[in-house]
C-alpha cells in the first residue's frame, strides 16, 4: 500500500467530516458516500448525547470541523508525506474520552506512518471513531488489515500510545512500560493577558475556555493578568458563552463548586455561569477559572517554565492566538512530543 493512497483516503474522509461539522446536507456521490451513509454519520453525531451527556451535537460537530480542516491533501502531504515505514508494526492506542474524537490524531498518525493501529476506546467515546473508520475503509479498503478496535485484552502489539490521567499513567507504566511507549498525563492550558485585549479577543478567549465545556487539556483553566487588571473586562467578553450553564452536567459542577468553596470561606467572583478564584494553582475545577496577578514579564516566564510539564497551550498576544487553542494543526502534538517521528524511528 502506498502512502499517497492513505492520504487521499483521509482527505476524502475530511471532506465528509467538514460537511457534517458544518451541518450541511449530503452533497451527492462526489462526497464518496451514499446519502444513507452520510445520514448515518449525522444520526451518530446527534445520538452521542444519549451515551455521554457532555457530547452535545454542537461539541461533536466542533470536533469534526476542527479535525476535518486539517484533513486536506496539501496539509497531510506537508506534515506526513514521505514519513512512511516499510515495516509495519502494530501500535496499541489507548484513547481518552474527555472530548469527542480526542484520539483521532493518534489514529491518523499511526496509519499515515505505515503502521497498524489497535484502538482501545474509552467507554465515554466509543461510537464516533468506528463510524469514521468504516467510511475510511471504503476509500482505502487495504487498510482493513491495519485497523482494529479492541474490545477486551489487547494482544500482539509492539508499541503503545496511551492517554489518560496522572493516575492512569501509573497503570500504563505497570502494564505497558516494557514496550516502546508514549504515555500522556494530565495537562491544562493557560492564558496570559496584558490588559490591551479587545472585546473580540476576550470573546475568542471564551471559546478557549468553554469549548467542550472546558473538559479538554487544551481548554484554558488559568489566567495570568497584570497587577490592577479589571476582571470585568474578562466577564464582559465571555458573556456570549453563558448558555453553558443550561447543560445539567456543567450546571451541577458549577453549583457544587460554588457551595463547597463558599462554605470554606474562599473569595469567589461569580457571573452566574463561571467562578473566578484568585490562586496561583494551575489546575482548577470544572466551571471555575483560577487567576493570579503578575508584575513583570520575567514573572510570567518563570511561571510558565515552572509548569512546562503541565501546560498544553499558552494563549495570548505573544503566544497561541485567542480562539485557536482547540484548533491544533497536524504538527501541534500533544505534550509537544513528535509522535510521527517517534513512530518512524521504531
């Protein structure tokens, strides 16, 4: 099998993902699927909330759009073209389930590098990827021997990519530590504000905070703000995201955290859908954002360096653009580790 065939297959899949993500109607057989197949994907998207209350259709479509925007031939060639192993190995990919299709990039990377993938799906997200893989096999039938979804104990694999919590990493090391591996732990993202941000930039920062209800490692959970910063600017900018409180699961987290922290006499700022707490702790509970003040750029640099192993994305005027945290490019690897090169050097 040639790599360009795999690239073409993923590009065709990307066109469908973008169409579904943008709520478009079936565009004809040129899409590479029948109307029935297309509508089945749409139905799967709309049904996700029945299996996982966090996976509302808007969030699933957001994920499809973000991934689909990267699945175009030019981008795929620029990123992975030529990096292809002639000796295929079976790679076990243990996927998280915190946001829709969070393991898709690993799935893509393993296949585009010429290896076989054995997917161990999270029970929180076990419907979407098999549906998309089924379409991919229509475009590249030869991949059938290279794609496996593991229901029970995985066997026969030669390397492991596993994503989970800090606690999960202990078990990953226990079970898979003897294999070549990539283990990912808890990370979160941070925004550095300088006080000159526009209302529009604050609104886009709201996307970085509230996309997927804040459940992803690329969601901003901490703000660094200059001494004397008026936090009303932040509250005003994110007002368009107030509907998150209408999700029962998010609303329950908000009510719980508000009650617990107030009972423990913590000072909170509250706009009725998110809580702000002054703290230099990087990680914050769901529905809460930590913030702390800085007085110099050196202080910012020191904080980012001290927490480098825990930060996924830094958002700000000198960093990742506001609103782009959840739209990574193909070479914007989780934890900054080049998985594609690692796979090609196995």
